C-alpha cells in the first residue's frame, strides 16, 4: 500500500493506492493551512479505506518546487512516518506530476510548459516534451521572463492569462496521480528533500551589531 501526499501548492493532496489502483484521494478545501490539515487528512484517508498504518509499504511525496512552509510540512510528515514504520519514502518533482497527468489524460500532445504559483508575482516552471519528459531544470522567474508562447499546464496560466493564454489542466498537483506514477515506475524518484528555488521569507536574525 502506497501513501502519497503533496503540499507544494496552496492545497494539501493525499491519496492511498494498492499497486497502480488509487483506492481513495482527497484535496483540502481550505488553502494555506498545511500544518493543520495534513495529519487529519491522512488519518481520515486511512480510516475511510479501512487501512492500518502498518499496512503501508511506501510513501511518495511531492518535493516541489513550492513555498518553504508547505513543503516542509509535507516532507517532514512523510519522512517521520517512513522512519516510524520502517518503510521507504520517495520524492517526486511536483511539476513532473502535473506534466505526466496532462500528457496521460490527452490534454497536451506537444512541447509545453508547466508553471505554478511561486508568489511574489513569479512562477515555478519547467519545459516538457510530448511524452512528459522534462527538458529544462525547474526555475523560478517572472511570467514575462519565461520565453514561451505555447501550451501551459498549471495554475500559472490561470493567474497570468495575458502572458500564458494557452492554459491547460490540471492546475495543481494530485496525490492520486503521484501515486500512479510511482506505482507504475513512470516517475523519476528523488530523495525526499524539499526543492527550494529561493531562500525562505523568514530567516534567522544576524549577529547583533556592536555598540560603539
């Protein structure tokens, strides 16, 4: 049994799969409350499916790119569960999950870009080929600095339609698709470490200045 979760977007997404069969999945209705919602959503998912934590054999987690707080909540939870249960934890780039869903559902069949909300009027993005193969490393830029006029998958297109007029679904990563990709060995597996493309807003205070 594979537990999948993604906290790289404003929503929390969780899913449970047996092999490539997704038994149940859910996305939070409220946004920007990852810490309050993730653990209860996982518990509710296991309860709905009648699954004991001891039946889990692996955990898959979206590693972003995404905001610092959301990624930290998801990956700390995934690593903690993996350690307690003694099972492997796999990381997957969240942009790759969006790209694979778009291709496998037939929404796109040519080169395209995945762009998600990075706040500060920027997007996280990468370019993909028609088989969902990633052609560029994930980056963070202003929408106007992304030199692309073709199809765009992800929330970035709906946030910046003037720059990305050819927006396509899906908008946010799905834990259900994350589970399918890992189970079917379609995903590039990474260490479960957050993919931060810039420093967090909150930083430790520097050394106090001496008083002359």
